[in-house]
């Protein structure tokens, strides 16, 4: 899985009918969020299968918590730069 491109991982993940632990682990390693969510450069939560930005109040608690943690890390890195 590690050698799959993001597009290949998204395509494979969207075609399965049940939760796939391998995809989840690889996606989390790349984005520190559950599949298929990630933050964009502006800190927005993106659902990569639907290719749309979600507002914080549209996400479940776990995704929101992951996003908030990443945003905090990003803000620390900006301050340290």
C-alpha cells in the first residue's frame, strides 16, 4: 500500500464495501486523519472521495478532533518557523 499514489489509494478505498484496516493505516500514516479525510493547506477538512470541503460542524467527533490536533500542530510549526 505504501507505494500506491493518493489517487490509487482513494480509488481502491472507495471501491471496497467494508472498512479496510490496511487502507486506514496507510491513509492515517500520510494524513493523521481517518480515511478519506485530510486537511488542505488552509486547514479545511476535505473528504477526498467526494472531493469536497466539510465544515467542522458537518464532521463527527473523531474527525473533528483529528483536524483540531493537526491545526494545532500546524500553528505551532508556523510560530517556530
